[in-house]
């Protein structure tokens, strides 16, 4: 029961983390991006908290999963992270991609490729949109997750590219209210280390992909509770649902190579250079 209390504590804190960040630094496009998620800044490796036996299969979503709530506040100009699920089709977090007057992919500094046709998941914090950027799609995964396995979160905290390595704790269910309503399964991860190590708040990684050690997509980062060292991601089931609605056939073989502790930072930088992970800009008039 203790591990479930830990995971529940994460989801209860999500509203304060997410909304507090959004309201903290709203700025017009071209300046410091609005924070959409906050991370702890320590690069010290942490042991995996008490959890089911390491390497045990992750069970499917259940009515008995721990539950939490998150409230989404008013929309502001925001910068987050996106990645291609098909050529010209990009996925991000719904709280990044909804309510945009303009949405675009930053292909290089100060150059934006305009996006269009935003499609929102009805019951999860996920969105997809089209943008004329020729980047290879990532491979789908998540059908064989195991407790304690590594996850690699890529994105643009504070507008600077970075990576977080975590370990899978288990499932939870989150109820979202405010700007939109949803109730969806999520995954809870324990942060282990960050690369490169930087000080200060981290914002802008929301919507970023989470890869397993084989380079397959297993989640999308949506929020984090820094005091508990937890990261919350949209579940693979929700990713598959939105991909199907968008007419996307998930790629079985992707461009992300196997990831491991010694090499994931360098591989992540290459993925950024190839626009496999990109910064997404949402403007609100």
C-alpha cells in the first residue's frame, strides 16, 4: 500500500506543479517559453523507491489503480516539445497543443514551420497536429513494459535540450479538470538522473517522448512532482488511441537506436539535430 500512496501523492501534486508553472512566467513568443512542467534540478542518481518486484510485468489499467486530480488553468503562449509519429504528423501534450491560434515546429533557431489540423485526445493529455517537417517517425512500443525498467525522457526544458533517465514505478489514473476534462490512465516514473545537469527550474519538456532501452516510444511526458522525484506520462494505450483516430499507422521500426546509461545523452543530441525531437510553439491571440 505504501508504494500506491507514493504514486497517489504524485498525481495529487500535479495540479500545483503544472498550473503554478503556467502562471509563473507567461511571455510573448520569442522570449522565455512559458513553463509547462517543473523538474527537480539534482543530477544525483536516486535508488528506485519501494515498488513491485523489479522486472515484473506491468499490469493493464485497472479500476484499482491509485487516483489523483489535476486542474488545467487558462491558456497562455507556451513552448513545449513534440515528436513525429508519422511523416508530417507530430504528437505533443494536449495542454501544449490545445487552444492555439498558431502552432508551429521550430526547425532551427528563429525559424518556425507552421502547423495545422490539431487533433485532441478526448480523454487524455495528448494532441497531434500536422506540420511540413520531413522527420522520420519514432517506433511504437509499450506493450511489454516491466516495473523498474528505464525510461528516457527527451525535451526542451527552459528552451534548452535535455534528457531525464527514470525508472518505471507503476500505473495510476488521473482526472483532469479546468480548461478541458479527461480521465485517463497514466504511468508514474522515478527520476534517476538528468543529462546534462543544469540548475534552475525546468519547463518545456511537456509533450516530449519517453523511450525504452530499445528506442521505442512508451510514453509522453505531461507533468512532474519535483519534491517526490516523480514524472508522470500519458500511457501507451492513450497514445495508440489517438494515433488510430489520426489515421497514423504506428511504425514498427524507428530511427531511435538502443539507449543505455553511458550513451543516451549523445544519442539524444543526434535525435534533436535530426528533428526527431523538436520544440513546439503555441501562440494565443
